[in-house]
C-alpha cells in the first residue's frame, strides 16, 4: 500500500495572501503541455516529436535551464532515444529547431502554421526517401 505525502502550506490558511498579477502571455507547464507531443504541419502531416525546449529569459537574454521565468524560443527534436536509454544528452549540433513563432496551436498535438517540407527537422526522412526507398523498384511512385 502506498502512502500519500502531504505538503504543509508555506503560511497559515487564515492569513491574507498577497495577490500577484497574472502572468503575461500563454502560461504552459513544459512537461505537461509541450514535451513528447507530436508536431503536425499546416497540412496535418507529422513533422516531429518535441524532445526538448530552447528557453530564454523574459527579456530575451541568455539561455536558461528552467525556472519560473522562462520563455520558449524553440521546440527541439532530435536523436534522443540512445541518450534516454544510456544517459547523457545529444550534441547541440544534432538538435533540429522549430521556432516558437511557427507554432499556432498547443493541444494534444502541436500544430504549425508552416509546411513541414521547409523545416530542417525532416532532412533525414527526405534523405532516406531519396537515397534508400527511391532505389527500390517501384519506390518512386504511388502504387496503382
């Protein structure tokens, strides 16, 4: 049987709380709303899966590793299966970036306002299509 740990409130419930102004812009929980989501282009075709995020400070400064005040600059996708199994992180040069301004909807899937063909994230798929599948007899046209 598992036990549920309860955390104590940082101040007594009967004391008045200072109301904070609501944050500006869309507030998301990265783990809940962004990571491991499928990304679809404007035509509804799968483009990538969100593996990591590129974050900045609200004033556009240096990269941050997280925290309460972080702004998403880009979605990152790349070869992370090996690093999830064996640990570590892939080199920065292996990440593919999808700029946050290209994202038009965040839901069960993330939708982009651009076509996936122009994104760098699909270069591996295009290379395999042209150099491997295209060399198989019948691989360059749709079946009849």
